[in-house]
C-alpha cells in the first residue's frame, strides 16, 4: 500500500504498483515510462534486479515487466520493513542501470 506507492514515487524503474493484502505487484518501466521488459525477451536490467534481490535474501517472481511479491503469511512487520528496504536499494540500482544505458 503505502510502501508500494513510495517505491513507485521514488523510482523511475517502478512504473506502477498495486497490492491486495500481503500480495503486491510492481510494473517495471524504462526511463521513458514504457514497460521495461517484454514477456519472453532476455534483459540485463531484469537480471541485475533479480540477482541483487536474491543476494540480499529476497526472492520475487517475474513475468514480463511485472514483479510479483507474495510473502509467506507468517511474515513479521519487521521482515516486511526489511523487505521494502531491500527493494528500495535494488530499485536504486535498476534506476541507475536504465538511466545510464542506451535504449
């Protein structure tokens, strides 16, 4: 909710977001506001985001330009805060990637 909206407001690579209960999704965008990834195309930006999240202990699901967040139902408030801190740092890296790489 507020955390997803803050990610979208703070990061050009986060084009749109929505959530329902604990589940959330974020659409990834390029520096022009277009969707960042097509469904079956490899992407260096997506690989960067995935590996950075995984290195920091956060596993998410991706389908095309959409990142799904589906935490376990036993997650604690502290773990939720930590997850959004990881997402924020990883999106900062993706922002730098999309801004500095030519289309």
